[in-house]
C-alpha cells in the first residue's frame, strides 16, 4: 500500500477526501471474521462508528493470526531489572498463556462486555490479562500501578469491574511497592465491589487474601493448563477497553475505545509510521498503565508480528547502559520512549552509550511531552539514528502529528512533532471566534474536524454527554474536537505544540489534572484553600507546585512547622493519588491571587513560579497576594 503512495501529501489528502476508500484499503491489513461493507457511519456526529457491520477480534489479530507463520518466534520478552528476571514467550506460548488467563477469567464469571480492571506492575501476566480480555470480548481497564487507593477507587467505581487482576507488588528503583493493601483500601472505598480479585504472587510482599473474593493466579492457572478458549468475534464497535485520563475536573474520564477501528488504526500505524516488519523487535519503555503502553507495548507490535519487550525498571539501573544492553541483546529495531527519560540519560556518563552494539536500531520515537531541541540533538548525535517526535493523546490512541516515513521519508524539524497524520483533519482554530486559521505561523487551538479517524475514543465511558460537551463544544459555534493544546503550523505544514489551553499539566510525560491534586490536598484538615499549577522543570518538563492557605497559620511562622505540614500534604497525595501526582513543593500563603470576581489567577501564579512577567493584573483583587509568593520563592 505504501509503495503506491510515494507522496505523503497525496496520501494524506486521500485519507480526508476519499475517506471510505482509504480506510477500506487499510482495513485489509487485519483479519476480519466478517469483512465490513460499511466503512464509516457518521450519521450521528460527533459519534463515529467505524466498520459497523464488520466483526473481528483484537486478540486474534495480535496473537492467533501469527501462529501459522511464526509460532516459534519470540512474541513477548518480559525483562525486569527490579527482580533481575527475563522471561520470553513465543507466539505459541503466548497463545497458551492467554487462553489460560481467559479460562480463569471466565471461571471467575467474566462474560463478554464485562469489565476487568487490571492494576499491575510491568509483568507478563499483565499482558496476558489484557489479551485474555480482548479474546473473550471483556473490556479491560488498566490502572497505572503508581496510582494509590483513592485514584484507584474512583476508577473501580466508574468501571464497575466484575474482576480485578492485580499482583502482590511492583518495584521501583529497588524499592518494593506492595499493591494489595492499596487495592484492598480502594475496594473498601468504592461503592462498587468486584465479585473476584485475581492475584499474581511474585513473592515480593505478603498479601492478605480475603476468603471468597481473592484467588491465586498460579493455583487457578494450574487448573486450566490445556485451556482452549476461542476468540469471540465481536462487532467492530464493541469496546475493547477503557483507560482513564485526567481532565480539568477532579473526576477522571474513561476514554472508551472500539475494537475494529483500533485494530485497523494500529496495523496501519505500524506500517506507515513505524515501518515495522514482522520479526522486528520493538522496545517501548512506557508502562501498560498509559495509552502508549496499550498501543505500542502490547497491541501494535503484536498485530505487526514483532517481538515486543516489556520492561520493568528504571533507565539508569543497574547503570545508564541498561537500555542499550537490551537493544544489543535482543537486536531491537524500533524504540519508543519519552523525552524525560532521554533527559535522565543525558545527565549520565556518555560512555554508556558506546559500550554496546546498537547497530540493529532503526529509529527512536519520542512522545508524551514536548521534545526540546537540546535533548533531541543530544540523543540524535549519540544514537546516530532518526529521532521521531510524535504528538497524540490518550483519547486518540495513536499519533495525530508525526512524520509518516513509511509513506515518504521526510526531514525532521527540531521542535516540531511533524505534520498532520493521515486520517486526522487537523485545524488550528481561533479560540475566541471559532474561525479556522489558515495562514502559516498563527497560534491557535489544535482541533480535529470529525469524524475522528479509526482508533480514537468512541465516547467517554457511560457518559456520551461528557464526551460531546468536553471535547466537541469548547470552540464557539463549531462542533469540532479540541485537543486543548495550543499550536502553530509553518508554511510547510509542520506543527509546533505550544502547551495546554486548560489546567492539565504534563509531568515527565504523565498527564495530571491540577484539580484532582487540589481536591486531594484540600482534604487535609489544616488546608483551607489550595491552588496547584505546573511549573517548568529542566528534567521533567513540568512539575506540580502547590500554593496552600492553612486554616491555622499560627504555627507556620517557623520553617520547621512549614516543613512538617508540607510533608503531611505530600504524604496525603502519595497515599491517595500516588507519588506520581506529588507536588515538587507546597508553599504556604495567607491568600491566593484572585480576580475581583473570585476566579483564581492560575496563569499569574505559574508566571511567578517560573519567574516570568505576570502580564496584566488589573483584574486582581489584592496585588500583595503575588508579592508574598515572590518573596517565598526568593
Ligand atoms: P496523554 O493523554 O497523557 O498522552 O497526554 C496528551 C498530552 O500530552 C497532549 O495533549 C499534549 O499536551 C502532550 N503531548 C503528547 N505528546 C506530545 C509531543 N510529542 N509534543 C508536545 N506535547 C505532547
């Protein structure tokens, strides 16, 4: 297919102007039980139904489909530098393990359409669980293992899982993080109770089992060693999973993905974006708790018949050469990571990069946060392979902006993730008027004209209204999808992302809602009011900084009391949301900067914290509020 379209501009234009013909061709990249006759049903905008009369199965396309040609090829290699273990599974073995997991889930009562929540570290069983759900048509909802009990509880409540799959513990930097106490607490907090909990025992932390509810994976697996569980052929629109993401309210949104459109979108991306060949090896350093992990640790590489590496550990442990040693050992061809990880490596001794033969590597893709020029230049010089930035969101499931080098090789421009990806009708919109900005180099909101291409969110789980109101109604007078990112486009069609239009922040490539953190901190008995903003950080891109007004300020005059309260607040965030959301600093003030109408001046707070000019403050109620913060920051 790619060969027929050597010109990317034509390829892109066709994807928009001859949408159905274009996607009918892409649909042939996957196996269907019943091939779709209708390509896109957009009769009820903004809800797009892709391939509505087709039936397929995601697990079949990721696993079973390859058994004929590559049963003995490695499909999944689980490497942990936390436990010093490496475990490889061929496609035949993966097929068997997934069937065992599927049989166990069925024995625990899971049926097609039921939800299974997966709260797990980066171990092979997490991949088995995801694929097993896809196999039987259950909807998985993976919750990042770094989230703590109240984040987990709100997701359990929303997803209402029949079963939760978990493990005794994860590990980070050699420190064991027991999962079971957090999970038990979350289930206690949640109004919804799962019928069963399936526990993988890694032998890392004692896990108290609740009789009647909790089950041991090893014991149940032993009862289903020869399980044969056929793939359930589901309608293309059948949800494959939900994945929660932060927004501007405290309540996370369950991004709901379909089956057929997602499988096609990933298969096409593996070809046109990643130039992947079956038998290649893909090493994505993300986590299964994030969208990148869903699309490019598990499903995308497996759909393409590649070997995928699942990695538990840090990039610098046991030393900063670990990733390159993996590249050498497994002849990794494709690597996918985030700019923060590269910035971490950049601080280490460059000799580590020279120790290993990384000649197999074809390119490194980076996503999740802006890729700054010094980081891109450094890693490009060190690896001597193309560095390909790509911009997307949990909602879209695959890149919106990048360079589709599988269609036509195009030069990277530092600072730009690239051009609009085929299928995405990307527009820049004037926020105030809703008008499209067609001239080059104008700043606008990055928006996408419907229908969104296959693979993007169908809706917000059980909340169509929230889907429409949040994403499609933010621009006056238009029904258009907003990414909530600012951007500009140059004369050659390269986009540059200039930050969020809303209160979402991006810490080390992880998206966090400031409201969620504020709600958590406000729950501390001595906090009257709090504002959390994202502040530029050299390593993590942004960090969260909290400004809090204590109820009882009397004891806060000395540094020791402030430090104590700051520690308590951080502990509260760690315990409820997880360390990933912990603010870098909590500063105590007597008032927050607000307008006369009582609206919090977040931008001014952020500007002060970043030591920038605060701009026009005429609407501000009491200008001394900012002075106090400036004094505190020194
Ligand atoms: P998430 O849904 O967690 O993947 O976060 C998506 C958000 O991360 C986007 O809306 C952007 O704000 C940011 N983002 C992701 N990739 C990039 C990139 N390549 N360049 C700049 N920002 C990015």
